[in-house]
């Protein structure tokens, strides 16, 4: 079987990488449709050396489409993906629009792709920060169990989209030229006040909840529980997060503090588990100053782990430093890997129920 694949948000920071990841994927592609907003209609992009004209995304765009890879923002997904499913297309969505819905699997291939079998047309890609953290923790969770996670993130600007990324580069240029930096988007276009990110740190990603956490922090907490425990009792694990935007272009960093249930765990054993897990790369050697860095992770699909240390004053507790390309590992690669699993398991069909 060959598939008609639509990329929704094809002109965006993640969309561009969805195109290149699909080019290299193990998916027989009959035709590709590149969809974006009206502003981009008529623009020409390449797929496998062929020129494809970008079309404005409308409900009718999905007629005859088998598979949708989407990254055009939550509101666009909310509006268009149900239309795509109605027309028989299976959608893998990068936005947070459907992630916590009970009938939407939230998938990291290699962690919980067996849950794809129960999809109803929409499959959600977790938040970029959740993916790299859970990818690194999952084999540790399987071997030693986990009772608590405390994470602080150092998130690259590209995760806020292409316009925010451009805004930060302009701010950096202005500051170096001795001019006032302008801010119209960052920390988030969805809130009222805006601040420069260049040469700064912004402890706000997405909007604030009533409890003082940001929505990004909320996502990391609840998505992690959904992925690790699915329908079972997720009160078995405590998760809390602080998310910070840093003036890095590509590659999120995370300090992950975690407590295991089985106190037989050791730094050596955890390092060995990381080394043995596909998709994880251990970069952990203080004697050689070896540790993961965003500049080195950018452009790679793997999740890089280092600085693994025991908390000497708290038995069973450890620190680690996790870095991955947020646009690839945290978004486009994960999405296309989900699509590959769907193709592999013959699940590119919308169940009739
Ligand atoms: P466009 O380039 O035409 O604005 P990013 O995550 O980098 O901000 O990219 C967002 C993506 O979502 C872009 O491809 C953008 O297209 C697309 N997009 C934004 N609004 C819409 C919309 N209303 N319908 C379809 N695509 C949209």
C-alpha cells in the first residue's frame, strides 16, 4: 500500500523538518500535500527533489489523504483534524490540542507504541520537553521503578516557532548594535506582556495556570504520568517541573532529578542502561569534560544523557542532564516514527465506531 500524506504547517520550524524526516522515512509515499495558512499558498517547497506548491489548509484539503502530520498550532489542529478524520485520514498531531483526551494515544515510539492499536483517528505527539525526559527515564523506570521526578528545563527558542526564533535573533543583533531590543511574541504570543529573550532568561513558557504553574509545566507533569501509567494509578509517581526559555536556537536541556523505587540502582547501572537503549547516547565522562550540549545535539535524532550523579544525602535519588534537538527528537522525528509504526502495524485507517 502507498500513502497520500499531508503535512499541515509545512512552512513552520517543525513543518520543514517533517518534510525532511518523511523523505527519509520507511513509509511508501504516493503523494505529498503541503498545507499551511493562506499567507503561504502558492509558495514552492521541495519533497525528494520534486517541487510541490503549498496549499491553504481547508477541510476539503484532506479528501483522499491517508495520513496527516500536523504542526500548525493547537487552534488549527482543533479545527481541522476532526475534519481530516471525518474524511478518513489518520492524524499524528504535534500540538497540545488533543494530548490529554482519553481516546487519544500519547506516543513515544520505543516507549508505548503498543497503544497505537487503540487509536480513533488522532494520535498525539507529546510536548518536546516531555519526550526527551521520558525517553531518557523510561529504561530506568522499567528496571528500577520511579517514585518522583523534579525537572528544570532550559528550552531553545525554536520551540516557540519560527517567528519567535527570528524575533530573538533580531533582538541579539539589536543589542550588539547598542539598540533597544523589541519584543512582540516572546515569551508567548498568547499572553499580554512581551520581553526580550536575547542575553536573557524567561521563566515562562506558554500561559499561566491558576496555581502559578505555566501550561508548559502542567504539560510535562500530566503527559509524563499519562505516558508512564496510561489508565493505571498515576499517583504512584510525583512529578513537578520548572520550564525556562533560554537564548539557544535549537536543543532543549533538562536537569532531571529522580528517585527510584529499587535502591539497588547505582550511577554505573544507570549509565549502562542508557548505553544499552536504542535512541539514547551516553555522554558522561567528567575526566574528559564530556557532557551533552545543544550545539552538538542539533540536527540529531538521539537523546543525549550525561552528568549522572547520585544525591549523596538522599538514597535512591539521582541527577542527570538530558539534551535533544527539540525540532527533531521532540517533534518531527517522533511524529514520523509514530507514522512508521502505524504503517508497520497496518493502522493507517480510521476505525468505524
Ligand atoms: P504560515 O507559514 O503560512 O503562517 P511555526 O510553528 O514555526 O510558528 O509554524 C506554524 C505553521 O503553522 C506554519 O506552517 C504556518 O503557516 C502554519 N499555520 C499557521 N496558521 C495556520 C492556519 N490558520 N491554517 C493552516 N496553517 C497555519
